[in-house]
C-alpha cells in the first residue's frame, strides 16, 4: 500500500495487499485515527472500504475533515452539524474511501458489501478496514459457519485478503493490564491471542500526550519484536486528530 509515514516505511512496517494486518491498542489510544490517517495521508489515493462499526458517520466525517482540512475536531464537528462543509468536499472527493456504518455486520454482510463494491467499480478495494473485529458477527444466519469465533474470523479475513488481493486491516483490543495505553504492548497483550494468522500485528501506545508509539510485534515481511519494546514514534495531535511523521525514539528500530 502507498505509505503515509516515512518512519513506518523505513522500519519495514507496511500494509501489503493480499495480506491480513491487525492493529491493536487500548480503548481511546487512537486505533481508528491511526488507520484513517494512513488512508488520508497516503502518498497516493487508496480505494478503500471501511467498515466503521465503532464510530458513526458524524464522527468519521468530522475526523476526515479535521485531517484533510488541518482544522481542530471542534471546528470540524461544528461544520458538519451546520452542514457547512462545501470547502472540504474537493479534499474528501480526492480520497476514494467508502464507509459502511453497520454497528454489527455479519460476515455475510461484509461479503455482500464487497460484491456490491465490485459491481459498482469493477474491482475490489485496495484496502478493507474492519473496525473492530469483535463487532463482526460470524456467518449470516444460515446455519453453522466454519469461521466462528475470533480465531476463525482471522482465517476468514485472511482468505478475503487473498481472494480480493486487498489489504485487510482489522482493529482489535488488548488485555486488561495494557488498557492504560501508556507503555509498549507485547504480542501476548493482544486480546484473545488471535495473532497466529495475521501477517502483520501492530500495537499502539502513547508514551506521552504528543506521541504515538507503533510496535510491530509480528511482521512476516520485515522486522518485528514480540516484546513491543522496539517501536517507531509518530507525532500525535488529538485536537486535530492528526498523526504525523516524527523522529525515531531512542528505543526505535
């Protein structure tokens, strides 16, 4: 996928088409912001289908406007509430990202949306976001499903990546001891231990209010440290929902 951050690309943390990736962090750390910034700040536009189970249209549109327009979230939300977003529409249209806001879609719902996307564009999206994987329901109500449970969901998502040649990125939570989000998170800190299938597993934390730490705890295509102690630092600006390149930390790759 076109990189959004030179620091991540240099560290070999890349979201590759045809593979499943998992982004894990404590609630409120910035998983959704990280993925959305990756889409909207990529070096070239990424056709994407984003299943936004956690966040509704108002939140995601406000975040997108804040990122693209380089304005605060307060101003972005005010613009959306007042339906005064005309100046931001060209910037939004430059990014071919479609959203599905079903709060708890089944796997069949996801597959149907993908087929609809293909019918409309004659190609599959280059990236598929599942935010969060725990919101995806197994099957479609037509009897037993071989992909039940989170481990099975990972098999299903990895197969979807292979079949569509899209990068499939799932967002996921971490275990209780890591829920403060202020220290590196190891691979063992991923909730449910569903790291067997994904080709890339990234954990996020905030060493301070202005920094987002990105640890590749599993990486079939590059360097990884299961402890999470080797990480890349990105700049974090919560007021503007913006993530930017920043110098490597002393602990970084």
